[in-house]
């Protein structure tokens, strides 16, 4: 059975935003560090490294998850999506991103990537998510600037636009 | 805040997990979802020499319904159980308790058996296992054994799992007809560790109350089928029998008082539900 | 005066609009450039710190040998190494005390840096930190500020001779006379706890040292004030022009907190110098919570002299401010920031103030949103609530009677502030009406009629903004100030530049942390120059080597809208004046007829013949010879602006501590769950007069953000220290930032009275709710519970203790745990239990005294050494679940009563912390043979585990102690691991 020793770097292969990537890292490197410092996707932010703040939330196999709680060695074969993949093309925002802009759903922007990844996964899985469900999902992401209300409004607006077939 | 070094084993079968556990014993930690273990690694509270990945095998990621039990394999994510069709009728207590576990982002990765293995006194899944008198299925390379939940949890983060044993599954009994269930939890914030969590199970035979977050393990009390007039006394005895702790989130007295109040609340709820089922 | 004229452009269409932010597209797509995202040199090395795990201890020795030997480690520095290359940091009061960024002879708070490792990456740096061994001699910790002042208290800094580092008394008007003539004297004593606004991004520094120039080039997510640049340069021992301090384009929130990064700027500079390569330090959350900065905790006694009509004639303040272990610049500014505003929104002419600053074994304090306001208003508005109750006057009516009268503005307060503008009574009435206060009162009455616990709280507050750089000198006496030279003003700087293509770049030193300064500057300049926002690009990060700046630069005291945007508007206006003259020359009209709109510059009388702005603006580049006489150049204008109203404190200690004063009136309704004691904010209304509103969406965003942090302070957040100085709020699972579920929607109202003192009429608005909301909620809870003594955070546990009455006793007596014999200031865990074993008493007794026994009974014990018959050392592995590690154990036996009892006293130390304790083991014969082994213990645990695992600590320690006695019993022949027996043991080990 494969045993990856503690002191060496090992190859780990996974998909990020649709592209297969292979990195050579120690087992212990956190996925948040792999994404940011090995691959250069710095849109995923690190806020606590103990799974509470949600700033590093990415999507793993379609579900929102904390990148700081995934070890590089676990990432083998994962399908990962980060904030950099939300906009379909450069210079154009997704419906969700645009809603955040329209509703002042961000200030410093540090928690925003994680919040977008939570909501993007939620609205994909539950297009008719109620406000209660949206708030429950958002409770896993801390924001210190906005007081949350503008975020909830942005999420509701994005849901309504997407339901009407916007993209 | 980065983990210390560890070797990482990626077993290809259950047998390989067991082999690795035999080889590394107490030097190893099994990692499944990692939602509790990785914070400990990051803070270097835990420094296992070896991690054995138990979450990669589809065989172990099954929920099987058999003989009045939901048997949940060690790679089953909490979200997978949460989304099990008809969970609310198969086992209402689980359906009501799972939303209190962390947040959607942690339930997506965290496993059911991982929570059982970790034995946090405030955790919902061990509480439900004790409340429902479920079982823990342990296996080594040589033998398998099944332990009753109440015998499995020994203390704060301490269980009867031997170092070479894998929790290969846990079994939660499904709801028997005519049984009522209720769950309540008080935390500081939504998604926080429970200050007090209570579960009541009521049937024609009587009612039980299980209290988590107060003592070092969740504890179950059989209250029989007695009438309600002795309930306050019984709850007071229960509250005092628990070794309640003071911590920065709540006083011991608060934990006892909430045990009395929420205990009464869930017992009435469960009894009412049982009565509705029977009528 | 120039700055009182309206400078709105001809178009005037952008300012005041809720335009989309120019910052957002970058941030929403993950393209922000925060400090840790910046490109870095390949040879950059990474810093990790070893931090104190005890609150107060002498450092006996630091052994860094193993750490240095670890492959990948470049350097290891201790406090003395750092001190050899730096000078002590400037302290803001006259006191004989040093302030170092890293501990030297002793540690004074949990989390204080003790050693710094530079290594190839952060992972290896932390590996090396694990290998450093520090020997401490623990000293008693001083945690409570009042205890710190008590005679005989342990002294943190012996050179000070005590823990009081500053004391001043002030007297304005004739407070003694007012109190002697008062009909009522009403007093309140309050304690304001420790908390912080806790940005989502932690600190970060990248430092480089250029030896040939003896220069430091350092990037940090610092937020200002840039007076700190001087502190850093002095400490690093270089002139100001040899410290290039830069900030990244984006910053993940600050709320004042990132001012506190500066000691790490110094440390990173030293590390870069020693390592000979660029170094980077990214603070982690555990470091941030335990050791960045905190707001001050304060103990206040406030008394009011009140006449028969409810008019407050005098206030008597006694404030004890706890600044933690070191007085770090700019402290004790928290205590003096509000000095001009100690009478709040009220017209009170007689004031006495006694201010004391004490040092305790807690994290040093620093800037934090609200900065002094939450502490002052918590006392003042709780007192006003109490006065109304005592006098039987409606609370809102009492507030009304005392407000600064309409028409008295600008109003000079007793302590020296000049309240610039406002109509407090009208704003209050407007809010009561628009916020439907009458309905809320009816809701309360209806709820109470049903037996529910419902209360209403009020708060009025003056929100100061644009700090006077001289206010902090109020801490000095008038003579000391005269010697030091005057400090005053609040320089703001704006530069506007046109490039050869005629597009506009705005530059200022505002260092925003998410507020959207770039958007507002584009609005302001767009209006003045008649340009769309897209033609203007604002740069707001700072490079002290290249940009115009002053000590007042930065992002604090809500100065942007009032001061910085104003300075930029003046620069834009200056450029516009020149461009107007150039256009007038070309168009053959007078400059006063020139209009800027729609990207064109034209004669108002002939709009069709306009010149494109870009072409006109580029003229100074392409054809400077064609400019009209006297213009000089029309490429770039820089304006430094400082308000003349901000004078230095006078000889009577009167100080206009801030330029602008917004007004806030908040009211709220809360309901308390009788069952659980949880407080639910049912309705919250917040009225703000922040002068002219430049961007309504951003103003509301600031109000909501401050409100959220204030809800945290009121109900959830606290930096908790145990009596021994252990820090218990070390994770975000323990320091409880409200989530969306705990944060209610609020109604925000506005009332605009433009400031006459700022170029745009704007005032600050970002800090107000941090000042008003905690006490507003506390007043509502006090109203709901009819209870005076409210301490923050208002936890369900505290509430239930207030409403639940005496706890119901157990039906039969419960064996009381042995009373802890812990020393004062120690946190103790106690327990007792017993186990029956099969061996005879004598065998058990002899076994107890053997080294082999220890080796056998402690799981993972090895290398047991018997130093003397009653003294053992060992290496032991202790832990629960996956949380286990090696510790050095030292065990002594004492009070040996042959065959009967023995006391074991031990201490363990390791990377996760330290523990100590003693246990008494008593043996007795069992009737049927065998021995009963009774034990009782007192144990203390501290260090890292206490900070991050407090919730689980006691239970975990019980398990470990249980393991010990279980092994002991097993070793004595008590069992062979049969489950039934073990289970019995565990039941016994439950601590009773």
C-alpha cells in the first residue's frame, strides 16, 4: 500500500478549476497553502487555520469545504474549485459576484471568496434555497466588515436572478 | 500554525487499514474527514507519526439499513447521512441533531465515525449514539467486536478503542413504531459546541434522557414510565449527578439549570410525539 | 475661509450617490493583492515565534542549539539578540520603563515573543520553534487592574516601582460646588471587558535590509497612524529616510488593530538584517488572538450631581485603564481620545476626572474601533439610565433635558472639545418618530403583560472623528508639554496628477482596509473635474519613500471622509483653477465662466465649443510654453490640509481632541428567553448625524459593520484571562465573533448637519456604533431585568444567574470536592476517588516508593531517574485521544506516613504547556483482604493547551490523572484490564 514518508516531498495530483495539477509537497502542507503558494491561486484566503472562520472555503467535489482542514496528502484525486473559477470570463462577473457588487456585500473582501464559494455551491444544489437555508449556510463564514445583511440581500438577489435563468 | 511532519498511508482496502494500524498502533491516527483532527494537527496539539487515510474507500462509505439499524461505515460523511432519503422517518433524532453539528462546510467533510472516535463530550453524534443505545463496530487484523455505546465512551476524548482497532462502522437503531424523539441544544452561537445538548426518547416502556456537553461524556438516564409529577425531582437529581464544568462559555450552575429546563422540555416533546404515533 | 466654501463640481452628480465600488471587481474575482499575495523574492525566508506560555515569569535560560541545528533554519534570535540591534520603543508617558518588541529578562503576558526563528518555510520554522527550550521561574501574575494597584501587588516593571504608570487629575468648572449644591448624587461603577474588533486577515510583514545603504525596506499591512513610522525608525536605529514602509494595495480589515503590527515590523527588520535575505512573517490566528492587541479594559466609577429637574450639573470620573504588559505607542491614547467628550452629548459644565493607567500581565493594548468610546459611554449612558430611574423621570425625557441645546453650535464642552454642528434634540425626535418608538413601547408593554422579559434601551453619543495629533499630550502636565513642544493638528494630504493622455491619478495616504476610499475619491474628483469615475484612478496605499505623507497619515479616527477626501477635493479644486485659466485663454472667456462637465471643459455661454478634458489637461506635458502666465504647471497639485481648530491642549488641560463630532441616537428592544437566559435583539434603530454623506451605501456599511462588532462586544466576545494569567480565548471557537445568525437587521436613519470645519462637510461615522450599541443593549437588558449590575458580554449564564434565583439544591448532599489549596492567582482542578486492589497494604506501600512503579504506571514513561529516595524525574507521554505529547516530569514524595499515606508533588512541562499538582494517597485495609487506595489531588494546567483547548482542559486533565491512578491500581494488582473493573474505576475517577 502507498506509504508517503514524513520527511520527503511527494507528488499529489488533483483537479483545480478544471485543470489537472501535480504538485510536489510534504504530506503536511495544508491545501490552503498548496493552492496559494504552490499553484498561485491567492484568491483563497487564510483566516484561522482551525476551521472556524470560513475564509478559505473552496469547493471539493462540489461541496463547500475548508481548505485549511485538508492535508496535501488527502488531496490526491480531488476535484477542487476556487473563487478564481466563478467568473466565466475575465472582465465579467458571475450573477453571484455581480449581486455582491450591487448590494455592497463586501468591504475588505478577505472573507468574500469563502462566502462566494459557500453560496455558489448552495445555489447550485438548492436553486430555491429559502432565506433561512441561506443564512444557515452563511453561518459557517465569518465576516467582520459588513454586518452580514448586505450579504444576505446579495445572496437572495442572486438566487432570484438565477431562478429567472440569468447567468 | 502548521502541522508537524507525519507519514501518510493511503490504504487500498480495509485490510490495508487494519495492517497499518497493527504496524503503527498508538503512533498512528486514523484520518477520515479531518475536521477535528486537522485543527489539532495545525495547532500541534496532536503529533501522530503516521496518518492512515480511511476516507478513500467506497466500500466503507456506505449506509446500510439492516435489522432495525442504520449501519454507517467509517468513510460516511456527516452530510451523506444528513441527506439520506427519509432520514427523518428512519431516525428522527439524527435528523434533528445533525443540523447542530458545526456548519455545512464541515459536515461536507467530517465523518460520522470520526466524531464517535473523537468522543468530544459536546458532540451531537456520540450523544445520539448513547441516547439510542447504538453500537460501535471495531475491528483489528485479527478480530472484530461490537461495543455498546455506553461502554465505549470512557471520558473526555477517551474511548475503549484499542490502538490497533479501526472503528469500521457504527449502528444507530432506527425508530421503532410508537417511539417519540426530541433534541435540543444550547450553544453560544449557531454551530458552536453545545453548552448543553439533550435528547429524549419516549415509548410505551418509558422515557430516557441523554445529556451532553455537561459531563465528560454524554450520559443517558432511564426515567421509566413514571408520571410527570416526579419529573422535576428526577431532573434535579440528574443535573446534580453530572460532573458539570465551569468554563469561559458557561458556569456549571448554568449547565445544571439548562439540563433541568431543556430536559423537561424534550421529555415532554418526546412523550407527545410518542403519544401521537400511538394514537 | 476657503474650506467652508462648497467645492462640489458643476455636475455634482457623483458625491452622495450609492455608486458601485471600483474596488469590488478585483476582490470578487480573487484578484485582491493582500500582503501575503504579493510577489516575493525567491530567497525569502519565513519567521515563526516562540511565545510565552505563562503570564509572568523570569527567563532563566533559552537554549536554541537544537533549533539552530535543524536543516533549513537560517537564524534564531532571542530578545537579547534583538535588543543588541535595536533601541527600546518610545513610550508615550514620562516613565522609567523600557518597551521591547521581544521579551528579555522576563515574560509579562501569554503570547509574548520569546524567540524568533528564520527558516526556509513556515513549517520548518515552526519545527525549529518546537526545539527551543526555555527555563522559566514562574512569578505571580497580576490580571485584575484594581489588584495591580493594591499595595503588595507583584510589580511587572521593577524600574517603575509599581504598576501605576500614569496618573493625572483634571478639574473643569467647579465640580465640588456643583456636587455640594446638587439635589441628587447618583453613582455607578462599571467594568468594561477586553475585546477586539479582530480583522479577518491577520498581521503580515515582509522585510528586506539593504546593507550598503543601512536601509530597511518593509511592507506591512499596517494601517497608520504614521507617527509610528518614527517609533519604528528610532527603534531600528536609522533616520526616517532609511525606513521605507509600504502597505499593500488591499488589506483584510483592520478596525485599528493593524496599528499593532509595528513591533513585528521592527522584529522582521532585525531578522532581515541578521539573515541577510528578505523575510516574511504571516501571523496566525492563535498569535493574533493572544498577542496582537486588544482594546483596553477599564474600571470606572462615575458620579453625577443632578438638580431637582433632572439636569446634570457635574460629572466626577474615576477611570482605571488597563493597558496590559507594556505601554505601547500610542497608548494611553485610548484613555485620552475622548477627553474633550467626557460629557457625551450633554451640556454639563462641571467635570472632574481622575485617570490612572496600570500595567497587568495581559496583552498590550492598542487601536481598536471606537477607541475609548465604548468604555466612556458604557459608564455614562448606564449612569443616565440609572439617574432616570432614581429620579422617576422617563429616560428619554431625562436625555432630552440634558442634551446640548439646539442653536449652541459650535459648542465648547467643559473639557475643551468644540462640537462642530448638530441639532441633537431634533435628530432624537426625528429618530423616535421614524423609528416608531411608540410602537416599540407598545410591544414591550404587550410582552410584559404576557409575563415575558422585554426591555428597551437608549443611548445618545457624540462620535468624535479626525483626531487631534496633540490630544495624547493631555497625559502630560502643562509644564511637561511646554518642554516637549506643542503637538497638534491632523494633516491630511491629497495629490492629483494628470498624465500626458489627460487621465487623472489621485494619490493619498489613507491606507483603507476595505472602506472603499478609492471609490469615494473618484466620486469627489469626478464631480470637481466633470469626469466620469472611470477616468480617475485613486491610489491609497502608502510608500513612505515616495509618497507625500505626515505623521497623521493612515486609516484611523474615522478621518477619511472628513479630512482626507477633503484634502483631495482641495487639490482637485486647485488643479481645476489652473485648468480653468488655461481653458479661458483658449476659449476667450473669463475663467469664472469655465465649466467642467461630461469630460469637457467649456464656456458656460457656449457649451458646444468645449475642449475635451484630456486634451486640455495634457497641455502642461506637451506644450508647457503655452500656459498662461502664473500657472507654473498644471500637471500635479498636492495639498496638505490641517484644521486650525485642532490646537494643542491649553494650560488648563482643555483639549479639542477631535475635529468633528457626529451625533448618534440609538434605541432598541430586547427580549430575554426565560428558559435559557439568551438575549435576542428584537429591534434596533440607529440614528446618525455624520454631516454630509458622500456615499450612502458605504455609510450604511460602516454603521452595520460597527454594529456587528458591538453586538459581539455586548453579548459574545471577550478575551478571557484566568486568575493565573492563562489566556483562554485563543481560538475562534472561544473568541465568539457573531455569525449571520446572531446579527439582526437594523434600521438606520440619517440626519445631516454638515460640519463647518471640513472641506466637504462630512464627519466620521465608522466608529459610532462600537461606542453606542454595547451600552444601548445593556440598558435594554437592565430594563428587561430591572437590574443594575450589567457586565459585558451579557452571556446566558450571567442572565440566568440574575433571573433564575438560587439554584435548587440536590436532594441529598453531594460530596463536595476537596477545596483547592491553590495559591492566589492559580486555577486549580481538584478531584478525589478510590480504588480497591487485591495486593496487601504493605506490598502496595512499597510499590509506591519505587522508581519502577512510576515507570510502570505512567503511560509512556521512560528514563525514570531516582535522584533521591523521594525525588524522581522522568520523561512521560501524556494526553487524551490524539492530543498527546512528551513532557518532562519531576515528582517528589513527602509527608510519608509509613503504610498509611504519602503526598506526591509533581510538575510536568512540555511544548503544549505545563502542569503541576499534588496528590495525597491513603491506604487502608479492605475487610476481605486487599487494599483500598484513596486519592485526592489538586492540579493546575496552563500554557498553550489552556489557550486553545480550555473547553476540554479540565476533563482532559481528569482523564490523564485518571490514567495515572488507574495504572497505579492495575500495577498494584487491582485488575487485569477486565472491562467491568475498569469501568468501575472510571466511574470512581469522575472527580468525586
